[in-house]
């Protein structure tokens, strides 16, 4: 990076950091207030509510990252423009494209930092927050107690009524279908697990077999059966798509597609997640033309409002399209990338309006 690149990045990063702290305080306050109705339920007290709020912060901030970066970039570049520093750089012979490239570099650095927070810290902390709240409210000693989960693997439909923290399973029922989609075998195990070789280890197994001669039952102390599932994949099925990082989401989508299950909303979320990360450099770039021209002498309040309006519009469009994946027959990749290309087009138009060449 040249001196100019570092100077522009420093300006954008400092103001973005300030905006980030403001959003952290605001988001943390909202999350804590939303927990007041649950305080007093079971063992869920003020301490647990504070822990939950802190653990939820990375996820809450990650969802609003486009707004935070846009406002931070507008404030940083706006200050440079208001002090005529951008005009001095342009007058000194630096090309407009080169200045835009410097802003784009800053955006890619922020994008990299966002990936670290949003894909590696946020999902596990989000899951831990939900687990701690559930345990405290309902005094659960293990996760997954309740109605269980349903999985499909080729010609088998699997119901797991208990998912323990050590990733062992209990009360597992496996419905095996024939080519005519009729039940040919029902297997019920009191406990089970999947070993490192992707094999079901079923204990205290009772099998009911349907064939042409009638119905027969069989009891086995244990049984080993091959499967394409694994323990990590089953764990993914009990969390929300927003609690998964990109690699986990991709793995879960492959499982759904391979078993002919509806993966459209997860595919849309996957493409939208990638687009949300790649849009950050171009959000920074959009702030450059917005900081020049008629907006050059505008105050901080004006830039914050502009950033909020554009950021909220992008956020609402993105989430609306994700929800639309279940209603409209549109390719998930298209729904996921539409907001990105709209912002890209808006950036291009903004540059034209300030007569960039």
C-alpha cells in the first residue's frame, strides 16, 4: 500500500470503528431490553440476560455491517472532502480512478475483517447464546430435548427424539421405504450414535418388517448400519441457517439436494451471505461520489442519514428476497445477488452524476 492508500484506509477505518461502537451500544441495549420479559423464568436472571446479549452482539452487528461500513465511509471520506484533501489529491495529478482504487482497497480490508467476525466468531457464539438461554429458562441439562428432528437419507426417513451434547442420540426411529415409497421396515433404537466411519451404531433395536408374507418383528442388542450422514451434519439440522457459517451452510445444502429435499431458502441465504461480504468494498466505493459534489460541504448528520437510508434499503431488499425464495419460482442465485448488482449499478450512476471519468 502507498502512503495515499494507507491515509485513506486510516480515515475510513477510524470513523467506521466509531460507528461500530455506537451500533454495538445501541444493539446491545435493544437485545438486553428484549430479554426483560424472560428474566425470572426458570434460572434465567439478569446475569444470564447480560451473557446472552454479549454473545449475540457479533451476530447482530454482522447483519448491520453494510450500514455501519457505509456510514463510516461517508464520514471518513466526507471529512477528507470537507477539508479539501480529496481535491488536493486530485489536483496533484492523482487520477480519479486511482483514488477510487484506494477506497476499494480499504473496502477489501474491511471485508476480510468482516469475514473473520461474521463467519468464524458469530455463528458459534449465536448458538451458544441460544443454548445458554434455553438451559437457564427450562432447566435443560442437555440440548435437543423435545419433539426431535427429522432427516431424510435416500430411501430412509429418520426421527431423532433426543440429541445430547456429546452428539449421541436416543429414541431413534428409522423408516425404510421400498421403490414404491411404501414402508418396508421400521427400526426403533433406544440409543444410537454415528461413529467416525459414518456408521449407525444402534442399541436395543426393535425392527418391524413388512413383506409379502405379512408382518414380523425382530429384536437386536445392537446393529451397525452404513450411512451418508455424520454427527456434525445432524448437529447442523437443529440450528437456524443464520447460525451457520458459509462452509456449514454449503455442507447442509449438499445434504438437502442429495436427498431431494427443498433447499431453496438455504441456497438463497448462501448466495446472499457471499454477496453481503463482497458488497462491502463497493459500499465504500459508493461513499466516494456521495462525499463529493453538492454533498462536499454537508455536515455529519446529513451523511449519517444518507448512510442509514441506503443501508436500510439494501438490508430490507436483501431480507425480502430471502423470504421470497419460498414463494416465487426464481433461481436462488439470482435472488441472492440482486441487491449486490443493484448497489453496483447505483455506484456506477453516482460516479456518473459527479462526472467522473
